[in-house]
C-alpha cells in the first residue's frame, strides 16, 4: 500500500509539473522571475509528492526533481514561442533551482529529521 501511495504521489507531482509548465510558459523568463519561480516551482512539486505520497526515498526525490526541472524547461520552450525563438538563458538558471528545491523538499536537509 505504501508503494502504491508513493507512486500516486509521484504521478500527481508529474501532472502538477506539466500543468505548472503550461501556466508558467505564458510568462517571460526575464528579470527576477526565474530566480523566484524556479525555487517556488520546485517547492510546490516537492510538497505535492511528499504530501500525497508520504515517501522520502532517493528514487522518489530524483523523479520529483526531474519533473520540476522538466516543467521549467517546458515552460521556457513555451515562452520561446514553442521553439521559434531561442530558449532564454535564464531558463537554464531556473530549472536547476527548481530541481534542487524539489530534491531538498522531498529528501530533507541532512542531519534533520524530516516530517512527512
């Protein structure tokens, strides 16, 4: 039952990343947006995965971080008029920030007892 719940949490996180990419893709990746949206996007994805799945394994964290990274990259691709223009460089700043935030939210900080 725990594996099923963790899997459902991951599926919901991936779905949220896809929906978030569609929404965030309507905004320009300029100024401070990538530095704010990237970590917040990752935190939301991580919170969904942990809140629903109640699992904090490395595998779940890797999938959640990958979903957050891919969601930001997809949003950047949408922002570039779906490949007509070049993808903005700040997309490649926001994507690792999103992945790091999701990874830290799901696994937790070292030396701290994570709460589910």
